[in-house]
């Protein structure tokens, strides 16, 4: 298949590209690269691993740039689109709110328009567990009410789901929104807890636990997430309208303090833990019901948190060694 992947230099995007290329798909990756905030060197390293692969083309570009996006659709002539580009993180500074709306809302509409014009067979896009609210009964099911997001990021992701529904209804565009739950693993995001914790642990610096360590997260290993994306991509929804929402989570919430204990065991040192209260933007607990994903694809994320942390730590050790002094 010919696939356009936005956010291809990102954590999940690079893993998805790798999986698509490994099975022989032709992939055009688009990413704002150094125009987006975050660790540009890490993005470049992820891209470097993909760039030798047969069938991969990279285009630097912003999803809000209509001309550039049109070019990407022209180059890719995609049958499927995986849209992962976004401003990420639930603790966005207020000053960045308009930038979140630009990329996550305006950018998404441009992607929808590109899919409509190109008559794409299936758009798979990243939503988030952040669409659920503080009062959602656990485990979270896709049909739970989602009208009380705790942060702007979650609100933009919910907006994406509603916009996708409208395009599926009006233009018969098949869309699947994937609500990812705390993804972790090799080549992960330096702004998220697993890598923040590991960095503190490896340097002997204080490891800051929000919510006094009692918060729970449904940590989901990135290989499982990439596999879920590809399986969903291969199976466009057929209903009317042709759209669906699927949780992509591991299905077993882990207390943050226990996650840190696993990191300590695999890293081989004790952390110097300090605690701060949870922020208003943070959920106390996330927990995915994954039965809808399993029904749709026959797949359930399966890498245990112990095994996932082992693989994360192995990658991190090699990464730190290779980037000593960085
Ligand atoms: P990431 O930050 O590693 O990847 C996002 C990529 O998008 C980056 O490479 C960035 O350069 C690119 N990007 C940002 N703005 C852009 C723009 N305007 N135009 C083009 N590219 C742009 O994040 P990730 O963890 O890989 O997340 C991928 C998707 O999954 C995002 O949509 C995110 O909201 C969603 N998600 C992730 C998680 C998680 O735990 N990682 C959880 C829920 C949802």
C-alpha cells in the first residue's frame, strides 16, 4: 500500500513507519521536524534509522501549510493516511494554546480535506485517552461520555473525533480515531514520565512524582501501539457513517510508584523520589477497555509492563552511551 504518515519523525510515527516499511509498503513521511517544539536531535535520529529503508521518502513540512500538505498528497498518492502530527502534552503553557489549536485543529482539517480530495480509502488518526474526564467510569469504554476534558490538548483531540465524524458522514471518508494510552518504549518522548524518570534515575537527580506517586497510568508499549495502528489501517470501518473510535491501551493501569520500582530494578539503582501534588490538567487514573480494538482487529496489546520496561531501559542505556556528553 502507499501510505502518508504525518508526524513520521515522532515517537509513535517512526515506529509505525518502520512497521509499514518492513512489510513492503511505500511510505511518505511528513513532519515539521525543527519547526515543532521538542527534541529535534532525537527526531533526526529516528529519521536517520528510516532513511535507508526501501520505499521511504521524507518531506519536512507543517500540516497547517496547505501548499506543503497538498504536495505531500501529490507525492504520496496515498491509499491510506496515518495522521500523528500534533502538539502534544497535557500541561501546555497557556501561551502555547493558539499553537495547539493551529496544529491540532486547523492542521487536522487540512488533513481531512487532503483525504477527501485524494479519495483516500482510510484515515487513521491519533486521538488520546485525554478525551476522557475525571468522572469517566473505569475501565474507560469508547461509548462513555467525553464532554469534560481536563486540558486543552484533550479538547483538541475530542474536536478531531467530531470533525472526523462529520467528514465520514458528509463525504463517506472512512476514519478511525485511536485513543492512545501513555505510550512508552525505545525512542520515546523525553517530555513524558518514563524518560523523565529514567533520566533522573540515571543521573542520580531527584525523580519528581506527580500526585504523590498514587496516580495510575495504563502504560502501553510502543510496538503494540504500532501493530495496532497497522492492523486498524488494514481494516477500514464499513458502517454508516464509516467511522469508529478505538482505545489503544494495555488494559492494566499501573501505580506510578510501582512503575518507578520497575525502572529501579531494571536500571539497577534506587531513585531519589520527591513528590508534588497532581495538577488540575492531570487525570488521577487512566485505564483502557480494549475489547473494541480486539473485536475490530483480533489484536490486544500484549507486551507486559515488566518486559516493556526491560526493553526501554536496554535502549536507554545504549542511547546514553552513544550520546555521552550530548
Ligand atoms: P511526538 O511529539 O513524538 O510526535 C509528533 C510529531 O509531530 C513530532 O515529530 C513533531 O515534529 C510533529 N509535528 C508537530 N507539529 C507538527 C506540525 N504542525 N506539522 C507537522 N508535524 C508536526 O508525539 P507521539 O508521542 O509520537 O504522538 C503521536 C500522536 O499520538 C500525537 O497526535 C499525540 O497527540 C498522540 N498521542 C500520543 C500519546 C503518547 O503517549 N505518546 C498518547 C495519546 C495520544
